[in-house]
């Protein structure tokens, strides 16, 4: 892990102002920010761990816990909201038995909401592992979810 | 070496590129903005390429993947040039027919044309489609014509000639004067006069100076900036370089939302290409002026759209705003004079330099010049991005361009300006849309999101939705915003649960006044707008929630009940299959029964019933 993080740091340079970009690349690589990695970044850039923690919890792009095998994102932009996006969130919470931001105990699914992906014509919109599923309703959601549960 | 070192060389390059281009040759453009990609446009484009290769049609036709055409409702969109034939909802299966009919025989494939829902007539040409007909697509127009990953496409259309003109013919002061005369105002929401901002920054003391392109488009329901960055990144970049020259900046940043991967990719590529041609870097076009641009990814924080928060974020800090006693044009990024403009503002600059301030000032209203891009979304028939002259009325936008409300429902309100804006009711539909008119109605322009709402939208729920959004996104630095929004949200949640009290409305209004006065940045001072405008125009809805414990739109879960109307139920059993808690029972082909004590009001049965037998009230 340290070798990979070192490569990310050297790509960006050791400047303190690059810390957000470095964390973003770590997040992309590992799909979360491992504690060990953050401690290493803190030592290398000379930034207190508390400040790195503050960044990691401020920006939505970062997660401190590993995410599940499949990441389900429900768009909660205004257009999706008025078209019933909230009911999709409720449905998924019920089906997966987790809250938004959590991962199922088997590590299979993580449920997240996103503010707006700007694909409003497709609302209510659900994105699973980067794939878009548009004009969702609760019964369509059922069918899509079943495909992943197999 | 491709480097262009003067205006003359650039003109020569453009002319030679034009000569290479055969204007008579058929060109199929496939929209590949994020919206159409979600529909699967990439597969369509691949199928076209395969067919063209297999049938050896390379001489007759070219394929171009372009940016967003705007009419997202009908994607994937394919336009056949030079005729301008407009095919909508094109699937991979339709590709062979387009090739055999349109490409080989010059015939139109009727079934892929857009059908006017009002007249039932099929429309063949893009410019005749009602959605496009009333628009004035100065900025978005090129999106459908150029491949955003190919700088040559932009150069053919006079790209970077405005930059060459500014560098060769105009002093920085003259550029500023031209932008001032044009009347261009900031498209990010505030509407501050762009030329004046540039002038302040030019006159400010300190070096180096910076320019920033704010592409942290956070307003939910607005995606015009993404579309421009994805579809025509060079125009945004050209605007920035001209601005940097006028201001005397040597470094620029484009701050892009990380949720927009394609925009990030296209602007990054555009910057590399611009460097290769010498539009960025040392001694641009032989003028002695040097400037370069870097892309910064946002971290997914709405507040970073605020200028001082955005600058903190670039510096590698949490994106918290600061009080602006001293403006960022004087003390901005790294404590240096910094000029920040929004994507759409920058994209307007090359047009103004090329065509002149007077031409630009002729478009629009007294106080708001030029065009504005809006994203028309929500309960509207033709969802998409539109560009119209300032001053067009909401009615024209929603009904003439947007085709009215979905499923024949009744219009209720349109929400503009994102979480900082407000709702505008039916009585104000004839309001001409510009910066000042929207503000006087209690809303604001914002970045241009227009979320259309119908009779099934609950206005108290809308206010609750925005405050919940803002509670999540408040950075927490100042108390009125952090605590005020939370308390207001608590009250709204109580009202939507049917636990509201008469005095709640008064408290909401009081808290609103505090937030407007005391918050540090615009996120907080404008946060009450969704509450205040819904209270102003839809007060009776609050009252029915509070007094009668009813949600007239049938949205607030605790206040609605579901039941089955026996006379309409055919006993098809669709509802039984979707009910997650087994609340519905009955014999096949006989009216069913819904046990209200078991029902969790998820609405699944309501969605699937084809006979309107499930009643929600």
C-alpha cells in the first residue's frame, strides 16, 4: 500500500496544497481512505493527522470505511426528488436493511445518495457501479436489484 | 511542431483545415454528453463505425461524436448533416436502417423522427423541432457540431480568433472596456457585472494574479456548465485566456466537480491541445503574454461553489468561506488578486470579442444582456438544456419550448436558482426571466436550473427538501447557518409529519430574517429563500398541513392514506405482487382489499395500478 501511495505523492509533488488531490487519488485507488495511508501522507507532507482527518470528513468524495462490492447511488437532485426519488431510497433501505452511507454486513452493497448527476431526463435515477438506470420506480428497482443479488 | 505564433498563422491554419473539410459530405453526429451516454449512445456510435467500416462507406460519410445537443428527453440523438435531419431515441437496432436509407439513398427514416405531441406531425429537421425553434443557441449551438476532443473542429469554426484579436489589436484596458460595454453579468448566480470585476482585479495591487473558472456546479437540477465543459471546452478556455490577458494574470485554475468525470476528461484534454498549439504557455501567439491553466477536482462539497470556499479548497484546505470585507479580486487565492467567473460567463467572452459589445448588448433586456442557458427539468415534457435571450417569459419557456407538463397534469410552480432560489407560482408565469425580475419575485437566477413542479408536488416538502440539502452542505463555520438551518428543518419536518403548530410559520419567518442578516456567506443568507417563497405563494398548503393534518399533494407520507376503490379494481393482482409487507389481499379477478394498519405507505401499489384503483389522499 505504501508503495502505491508514495507513487501518488510523487506524481503530484510534496506541496501541502496538493493534499486534496493526493487524497482523491488514494480514494480512487483503494475506494476508501485507509488509516495507514493517511498517517503516511501526514508524515510525508508534514501535515498533522488531525488536519488530514478534517479534510477527509469535510469532502463528500472521501470515505473512511471500505465500500461494498457494488455501490448503489441514488440521485437526490431536485428533479429526481419531485419525480419520487425519495421512494427509491426508502425502498433500497428496506430491501438492503441498511441506512444511507452504510454497507451490508456481507460487504455486497453500499447505499449512497448523490446530489445531482445532471441526467435529469432520466429521473428518478439510480447508478450502480457507474452504470445508469433511469426512470426508476419501486418495482423496476426490484428487478435491477435481483440481478445483482444473484 | 503545431505551434501557432501569430494571428496570420492561425488564419492560415483555419483556412487549410476548412479546405480539408468537405462540406457536402454526409456527417452523422451522435450526441455523447453524460445524459445520452446514460441512454447508451456509445453503443450506437460504435455500431455506426462498424457499419461504415464494413460497408466501406468512409468516402461517403463521417461519424462525429459531439457534446450534448440539449434535448436530453429524446436521447440518444443523431443528426445527419448537412441536411440537419433529426433522429431521436436511436437504438443500436436502428443503425442499419439509417445507413441503408439515409446514408445510401438519402431517404428519411420516418419512425425515428420527432413527433409534435400537439399536432401529431412528424418533424424532419432539427431546426424545425419546437424545442429548438424558439431558442437562440449562441453558446450551445456549437456543442452539436464539434467533437470536443478535437481542437481542429473548434479551429475550423473560428476558434481562438477572438484571442488572437484581443492580443494583437487590443490593449488589456480595451478588452475590459469591451466586456463592460457588452453588459455581460456573471452567470454563476450573483449577476455581478463581469467587466467591472475584471477592472477591479486588474487595478488591484499584488502579483501574481490568478483567474479561476468555477465549474463546481452544485445546484441540483442544473447541468449547463457540465454540458459546456464536456461539449465545447475550448470556448471556455479561450474566454479564460482573454480574461487573463485583460487582468494581467499568469496562472489559471478550472475547478471541476468530481461528479463530472467526462467534463474533467474533456477540459484536461483541451488544455493539453491548447498548449501544443501555443494558445497556452509562454509567449502566446507571439504576443509576449504568458499564461497557463491547471485543472483542480472538487471534493463533492456544495459550499465550494462559493468563491472564497473554492479558493480555500484549491489551497488544499477544507472548503470553508471567509467573510468578504476584502474582496477576492484584491485578496484571493494564496492572498493574491484573483478573478473568478463561472463556466458560462467565460464561454461568452470570445463571442463578445469576435462580434463586438454592441452586438451582444442588443440581445436581452435593459439590465441583463445576452442569452442564458437553463436546464428545464422535473415534471416537464421536454427535459433538456435550452438557451434563450434574457427576458423571455416563463410561460414561453415552459410551454412553448418545454412542451408543457407531463401526463397532462396541471402546472403548479417552477423552482429557479437552486437551493438559494425560490418557487414561482402560476400567477407569475408571464414574468420575463432576467436577473432583476427573478430577484424581485423572491427567487434568483442562480446558475439557471428550472425545476418544473405539477399538482402532485408538495410545496412544504420542497422547502423541507432544500433545507435538508443545505443542512448537509453547510460547512458549519458560522453559527446562524449551522444552527439556524437545522432548527428550520426540524420545524419543517414536524409540519410534514403532521405535528406542526400554528406558531411555526411565525418562527420560520423570524429565523429566516436572522439567517439573511447574520450568515457569513451566500449559502446561509439565501437559505431561507425556498421557505420564504413557498410561504409567500403557497401559504395555504402550510396551513392545511398544520391545521387539517393533510397534505393536499399527497406527498407527505405521515399525512396520506392509501385504499382501494372497489369499483375500479379488476383484481389483476399487480399490487399484491409489489407490496413489500403483504398489506393487500383478495381473490383473483375480484376487488382487492388494503389493510391500512399494515400499510407502510411506500406507494409501490399506486405506481403499478393500471386502473387508478389505488387511491391516495
